[in-house]
C-alpha cells in the first residue's frame, strides 16, 4: 500500500509588525504595558525591556530585529466582541460622591466602552479608532466591535517574591531564579516619606473587596470633612481599590486595583501600590500569604 502523505510542517508564527501587536503579545506573556494604545510610551518600553531581559536580549525597549525574531504572535491580534443582554443590563452610571458610591449595591462599569476597554486592556481611544462608525452610547444586544485579542493572564509558573522598583514605577513577580513571571506598571505614594523601602510581606489576599472610606485619609476631600464619618464602599471594578486587595505587613499598605487604569504609573497614590485591575487580578493569582515584597528605591 502507498504511504500516507506526510503532514506539512506548521508555518512559523508571524513576528509582530507594529507596536499595537507588540503590546498585545507582551500582555499575553505577562508583560503588561498598561492599556494597549499602539504607542511606544514609557510603560511599553519598560515592559519590552523586561521581556528582553527574560529572553537574554539586549534590553533596548525597542522593537528591533532580534526582538521580532522572538516576540511572535501566538494568535491573531484581534477578535470580535459581541455584546450580550446580560452585559449591557449591568451597566450603571457610577456616582461621583463617596456617599453616593456607598449607597450602591455594586460599583460595576458605568459604560460599555469602559467595560470593553478593561476586559481587553485597551485604551478607549484605540477602541474608537478600531470601530470608527460604532455608536458607543446606543448599543443593543448582538452588536459587535473589534478588540485586541487578550485574555486574562494566568500561568502555572511559581512565584517566589515580588519586586517593586520605585524609580521605574514597575512591579515584577519573579521565580526563585529571578526570571520575571509578571511585569506591570504601578503607582506609588505622592509623599516620599510614605514610600516604604525594604522587605514587606503579604498578609491578606482579597478578591473583589469592599473599601472603607475614612475622611482622615482624605483631608483634601470637602465631602469627607462634611460627612465626618466612615463609609463602606461596595465591591466592583469602580471600587477605589478595584478588583483585588493584597495587604502587606505595614498597616494601611497594600497592592490593589483601581477604577482608572489610564492613570497608573502617571499619577501618585496616598501610599499604596496601585495597579490596573487586570494586573491586580493577575497578581492575586500568583501571591501567597507570607510572600516577600521587596521595595527598591
């Protein structure tokens, strides 16, 4: 009998061709550059340098020839998101006062654009550019938009410790040999004296937490002065600490999400280490109680 024809060799994965594709593939591999916008900004350059160090390449932060050989697309760069009735029914405007927030059942996404942007780690401007004729203010179930093809980051690689580098405003989870498992931008305290340097430890891991608003922590808040009491803010992506809280062994300090991913690494916090929600949730799946967190100048 004639031999069966040999299976054709699979085609090699295509290299990334632009910064949008590079950002998408970096996110897939655990190197978060903030929201995907197609621009080589400071956060994208830091994510690229971290990827290059892991791969033994010169950490230029550029999409150079050597990097293109290694950073290849593991799947198509874009996919279509189709809105469901369930997704649209949960959208609700987020109150702009602390008291209003405390009276909600949850602090879910306020708009469809916010929901899709966070789900696919995309800058809202990029989503509008990808879907120029789409009306984001009038959406019916079944409507579709093009989005970056990025799923929530998960890995089975073990993490030994967390490094936070204050000067670069980056957080990295590494294994026991120092290889980077997760890299992401982080906001740090506005006041230098509130930036703890040295070794801390994880003592609390809380998904989808609520938040206690304390006027004493926000002396600049006129509403807080008028209220004069604490409020419990319900969970949700628009909660002040977002979708994850990782408490540290220094009172009041932790690593957490935020409702404003575009501000991460660009504006400063009251003292905690603030991440985009997608990075905070990814980190939540990697840390354990007692894990060291090394805060470096």
